[in-house]
């Protein structure tokens, strides 16, 4: 058994969870610095990230994973929209700067993109198994 490579499907949920954890470590401190008037957006972003993390744990532990993976995909899409909203001036008016800078938006978007790619590949592997 030495030198035998593990099945990539068995590793994917764990790697996905690690990537989500990395995104939370990046994004949570940013949301804590949102102004008082933007607290509702910050709270929603933090709750969405935590739901994603919980779903990734479920994905790792469940036998039937397709529904959980789809729920995680929906949460990811929701977070993408929230992050975009938090970086666009149109939502906050010309008088106020958005809570996320362009650099913060780009960095967070890279996390979301990486998670999306991993999740998409995982969902495809689940579809192939059926």
C-alpha cells in the first residue's frame, strides 16, 4: 500500500473546507471594520461564510452529498453578490466610500473563485458517480 495515491474524491471536501476557512480568516476581520450603517451587510456576509463552512463540514461527513453541495453552491453565489455589493460605490452613494476597497474585493473574489472551481469539480465528480 505504500506509494499508493489516495482517491482525489476523498480529499476534495477537506480541501474545500480548508479553502473556506482561509476565506473566513481573510473576510471576517474586514467585515468587523464596516461602519455602523453597513453592519447589516457585514452580519449577512459573516453568516453566509459560517453557513458555507458548516455545509463544507456536512459535505465531508455525509453519505448523500449532492444536495449539500448544491446548497453550498447557492451560499457561495450569495456571498459573491454580497462581496460585490460591499465594494460598489453605487450602493453607498458618491459621498461615502464602500466598505471594501478594490484590492480587498479582488482578493476576496479570488477566494470565492477558487472555492467555486473546487466545488464545481466536486459536483461534477458526484454526478459521474451516479
